[in-house]
């Protein structure tokens, strides 16, 4: 889709950049404070930067062979052609701009085929290190929202740790919004997080198509996740619960639409997320799905689905920009209704 208005132009450009997913920086671009090396999420293990296109943020993986390049003067080029000027790199607070998004356990016993943490057992970070990271971020920038994420540890200690950290954040900085994105087991987990002061929750379904979900996330039970989401909405409120849905695993548009509707009907906002295709996850994806040649979704598909999501959210009186933390606040990896369109 080509639009002639400014917002439409930025939307198109962001969609094209997300579809490609990579950028290289010209010599002379200062990298101080702008590189994020995520330890969880779609780009775990990669170096990424965030660029600002007017009101839109885009997170891109650094790659010396990327078609898209950013010059020291803020010009964005693709294959040598100028595609945008006045582009800025955004400073990263912790993982992303304007937010402390930190990982509690940088490994996971589960084996989601698309995830770089899959099957890597790692020790939980200490509570003191997490708190000092937050304090450090608050000293070096304005006070920003905090989000905690985690893989699943063998002893399941990430929940206790998150509860303690959320308690300490809320004791010290009562007004700071806090979001948590971990594997929730049951209603009790949700109650403990709510009691600690957690404001928002992410419960990741990850995959729209139930058959593909079974193949790429063998431990996930779709019905149980939907049931937990309903409990979470009752406790945290409509629009305060979100869920990643990955695009690019072979799911149909219809499966994505159906899932977005199903989630919106219970008050949950989907974050539509292009598949991160890296050497670290490709073999596992091929084994799980019996196919190869994975690619990120094209720009027109990203726009088509994001536009459909706008309508679905409006019908259910939800706003993707109503959350203060996690991916809904960052918006670097997705076309975000309310922010980008
Ligand atoms: S549950 Fe799956 S997606 Fe989440 S950290 Fe573990 S392996 Fe990755
Ligand atoms: S959208 Fe989410 S996963 Fe992507 S950079 Fe922002 S916080 Fe991280």
C-alpha cells in the first residue's frame, strides 16, 4: 500500500524497515549509548539500535551487510538511495529507549523453536543486581517505566524474584509503572504479582495457529493460556494485558485475525511481531516445522494486519497505546496501533 500523507509515508517506511529488520551504521556514527544487546526477546544475542522516524520508533539489528544504512548526518539509505533524512538514533536506557526492560533469568528450560534462549539453562540474576541496574538507569536518565522479563529456570525461581523486585520498586518509586512478562503458571502467580504492585502483564501466546503452536512451543497449552489471560484481565484490567503473536511461522492471515479477535474479546492486546530469523534459531525452526527458508513478513502484510488490528481493537474499545510498559510502550518491533497508525 502506498499512501500520500506523511503518516502513511512513515508507516510504509517503518513496515519496510521491519520487514528487512537490519541496518548498518556508516563510519562516524557515534555508537555511545545507542546499542542494545538483548538477553531475552526476539533479538536475544544480537546487537540492535533504535531509530526514530518522526513519531515512530523502529528497532533494527546491526548487520554490516544490511541493505539499509544510516549516515552520520542522519540520512537513511537503501541500496545507496536516500529513503529518509533527519533520522535519529535513540539512546537506550536498558534494552530499549525510555524504559528499563531487564531480564531476570537469561535462559530457559522450554524449547520454543524461534527463541534464542530455548534450552539454555542459566542462573537467575541477583535481586541486588536487578535493583542496582534500575537505580543506575534512573540516575542517568529521567525515571522511566520498568519491565521485567524472564526465561523459565529449572526451579521456577523467576516468579519469586519478580515479586521481590516489584515490591522493592513500588516501595521506593511508587508511581513508576511496572510490567512483567514471564511464564505464568496459574492464578496464584498473577495474584502475587498484583499484590506486589505490578501494573501490567504480558502472557505470550506467541503463535496464532494452534497446529503451528504445538510444533514450535511443545510445552504451551493454548486453552490454558487463554484461561490465564482471562484471569489476568479480571485482575489487571482490560487493555493492561498483552501478548506477543509472531508473524512469519507459516500462519495464515485468517489465523492471525481470528486470534487477535479472540484476544481482544477478552480484553487482551496482541503485539504482532515479525519473526526474528537468525542462525541461532533457524535449525530449530526447520526441525519443528519440517520446512526451511524462513523469512520475515513483507511490509504489505504487516500493514494489512496492523490495520485490521486497529479495527478489532476499536470494536472492543481497547487501545494498543494504553499500556505504559513493555513492548506496547516501546513499539520498536511492531507496527503499533495508536502510535504508528
Ligand atoms: S518460554 Fe519459550 S519463548 Fe519464552 S523464554 Fe522460554 S523458550 Fe523462549
Ligand atoms: S518492542 Fe519489545 S521486544 Fe522489541 S525492542 Fe521494544 S521492548 Fe524489546
